[in-house]
DNA sequence: CCCTTAATGCGAATTTCTTCGCTTAAAGAT
DNA sequence: ATCTTTAAGCGAAGAAATTCGCATTAAGGG
């Protein structure tokens, strides 16, 4: 399946194709998965669940850069397209949701570690919007994944957004 | 086709279905488009080309907010998914590219108008990454499009990024 | 008005996908 | 070792989908 995703256009993918390439009988695939989307979902959630732990380098910037570069690589692989497709086709059960939640918890832990060290981390939504979202955007609309330097630039942008202590903000007087 | 996109799951869409719903003969659809992706692409580029001009409100923030809110609405409509699908399936010829380019030119014009007024606009890539990318990200992964206020918040974030003089380098020499 | 061109309707032929019944192989339990 | 259970192989039947040849209609040019 992964091979085919690299070679074939989305349109021509079919279960008979996968069967031929993999050497298993078509009926077997139909019995185990029933549809291409289900197969793709299975691959995705399999990979996702096997996901490595979030980085812990000792600094917020280090953690964020390591994570961003890793996601960028991930998105660049054939898996990137699969994530998007699986999320969109939505034949998925609760698995996808579960994963996202679990991942969110891990990332939150990373941010809280930073806070515990006295750094001022962004919140999770900000991280996703400023760093992760552009990675997928480049993939989808420019069909050209993002390199490590660019990923690090995105982290830099994120950190520039929340750089100052709560008291000495440029505009807001806190009381 | 648009009706079906709202009702049916992606997996069950087929040309015979569209034919039945629309009342035209299957063969006609096959002759004119050849595949579902081509049909979708045609709809997308049709809508896109009919796209309204970029806003011109007199201020950079006003332009950006109007544009962001508009894109957010667009993404929330069934068309949002279509854009993503069309971009990914990639059965598109040069049309899609052409559109993106043309749109980029329009947006650039908007940014240059701001510069001509003495404002300091972000560059195009920044605009796309900070404002547009999150809109699609929410749609795809949270399956929940973004409201107007959130869209305006994204614009605010973008403007907070580029508030300072053009001459000084990025690696701020603090002394 | 007639003629030409291009597009659609129509149904059947063809191809491809999906399911079915059955046989065979592998793994665990007794 | 034998039995049981589960999954896979296999080819054919069934149900899609895509394509084809031909008749019909609509629009524009002479």
C-alpha cells in the first residue's frame, strides 16, 4: 500500500491493485478491511499509535524545534498525505479522535515542563496554528513539503509571539 | 454534485450517482469530465475563477480581516473540502496552479497598496502561513471550521509579527 | 430553409470491482 | 498426535463502473 501511494495517483488506487502488489488475494483484503479508506485509516492509526514520545531537550526552543522538524519529516513522507486523507474521508471511528487527544496531552506536558522551568510557553492551540498548520498547508497546496530550516523558522515565529513576561507586556496592564 | 457532497460520504460518491441526481445521462458526464476528480476540479476552478476581488478597505488590517473572514466562510462551506481534495488528488492540470498564482498576484497587490500607504505589510508567505493555513487546519483535523472572530484574531497575530522597522536585521543586536 | 457541427440521450457491450462458497493452511488446545 | 478455530487462497458469480455505436436534438452558417 505504501509503495503504491508513492507511485500511483490517488484516482487509480484500488483494492485489486493493492492485492496484486502485495501478493495477497483480493478477497482477503475485502474481508479484513472492506474498503480502501478503512485500509488507509488502519495504516494511519497504526503508525500514529506507534508514535514516538515528544522531545525533552531541556529547553522550550529545543523541544519545539525537535518536534517541528519531526512533524515536518513525517508530513513529507507518504504518511503526510494519508493523515490528511484519513482525517477528511472520516470513515474513521473514535480512534483518530483518541489519538489527537492523547497527542495533545503529551504536547501539553511538554509545554508545562517549560513553564515549570520558568519559561513562558505558548498555549497548545497557538503551537498547532503557528507551527503545525503551515506544514500541512505547504504539503497540500504547494505539494512541496517543508525543510528542517523552515520548520525551525516557524518555531522562531511562535516564540516571538509570546516572548515577554505577563507583567511587562507592551500593551496590557495586568491587575 | 454540490448537493451530493453535502449528503453523501466521500466514499460512496460516483458518477452514476451524480448522473441520476442531475438527470443527465452517465455517458455525458464521462465524456465531458472522465472522472469524478476532474468534475470536482472543474467545479473548484470555476468557483475560484469567479472569485471576488480582494478587499480594499483603506487599511491593511481592514483588508486582511475582510479577506480572512471571507476565506474562513469559504472554507466552512462544502467548497472548503473540495479545495483540499482537489489540491490533493492532483488530477488537476495547470489550472489549479494558474489560479493560485493569479490569487497570489492579487494578494500581493493588496499588500503593496498597504506599503504604498506607508504601512508595513507582512510578506505573502507569512500571510498564508499565519492566517490561511490555520483555517484549513481546523477544517481538516478538527472538522470544525473557524468563526469570524477567530479569523480576525489570526490577522491580529500576523500584524503583531511585523511591527518593527525594515532596516534592522532579524538577529537583534541588543546593546 | 437546409446543412453542418457539436453535444446529449439511449441502451448494450465491456471492463473492473466486490462478494460468495468452498477448500486449504496455520496456530493453539486437549 | 488430533481436533478446533481462524484466516487465507481460489475461482466463479454478482454487481457495479466505464465505454461504445448509433439515433436524436439544438444552434449557427450558408
